C-alpha cells in the first residue's frame, strides 16, 4: 500500500490518523498476504533493502517455517547506530553544504531548491554514487515528492532532528506500536531468533556503515557478510553485476 504502483490512500480517506494506519505491523501483514497469494508460504526466500531489510528481519525473528533464505541489504540493526553514522557522514560534507543544510533546517526551508541541491551532495556520496543518477532511483525520488504519505508516516521526518540528514532514512516505529520515536527501533535483542541462512550486505560508502549492520553478523548463526567495495546505499544500482552474482551465489548454494 502507498508505494510504487500499488494503491495509494489519501490521509483524508483513512479511518484513523495515518500514523495509526501505516504501521510496520500493517506491512508485515501485507507480506503475509503476498506469501499466501502466490502460494509460496512453505518455501520462499526474502530480500529486504534499507527499511525493507528491517521489515524482513522483523519477519524472520518469528521463525516462519517456509523462510529458506534471508537477505538483509543496507539495513540497520538499530536506529541509534544508524543516526550516529549518518551524523558522522554528514559532518564530512563540504562546509558550505553543511551550512546550507543547517540554515534551511533552522528556517524550515527543507522544500527549497537550495536545500534539495545540498542534499544531493550527500546522496551522491552515500545513497548512490552512479552519475547521472539511475532512472529508477530518480523516478522513486520524484514519486516521493508527488505522493509521500507512507514515506512521511513511516520514515523519520526531516524536522524531527535538525542534526540529521533528511530522507533516505529507513527509520520507523516498532511493529506493535503506532508511533514511538523512530530512534527507539532496535532489533538487536531479537536477532538471535533468526534461524534462516542469511546474507548480510552493505557498501563501503553506505549510510549503513559496518558498525550499523554488524550486530546481524554476530547474532545470526548461519550468516555471510559481503561489503561492496564501490557502493554506497544502493549496490543493486551501483554494482549491478556484482550484486546479482553475490545474491545468486547465495541463493543457489547447496
């Protein structure tokens, strides 16, 4: 719901406020519906990227019997580490870019062209390093501008913390809570419950820095970690052939 070419529901049409409707629990239910619809519940592999990886991890800790392989790509194990890494990466931007971001946030001008241009400096380093930006990512960002109810509800709002880079945040509420602070999401105490063989992915320049994804590696029994040497947050776009090779190799391994 509310993403891509799926049904989009206007906030005014919802029976409850958007924050109570578009919860991670809803999307876990949507995943269960897909498994049933395609009749693959007894035998499936699951890949989740960014916030999707967080959702996939939440699904996997329930130990569904049909889950044969899990791929967690560019996803944090907790939001505190994610935001700390993002703040550190933001601090490495050129000083003039940091000045624009900070000033626009203080003046609530995050929708200005100046702010968007400054954000692109971060995106080009830590979201997608391919230039020009791949069409599919550009289309996704444009779609967010045109209709971003789910993104704005589930993800961290740009105004919640002026010290954090906006957008491309996987941060979200806990599955069973409608609207706790996004920074409280932390699956680390539950990771050991994941029993499916797992492939953990991130990029050298990723927002999901090594320390952000590392808890998955230490807590999951059957896990392999691969870091893409030339990628940031979207290795499926930045190193396509290598990404396909690594994922296929994992899925086809005996």
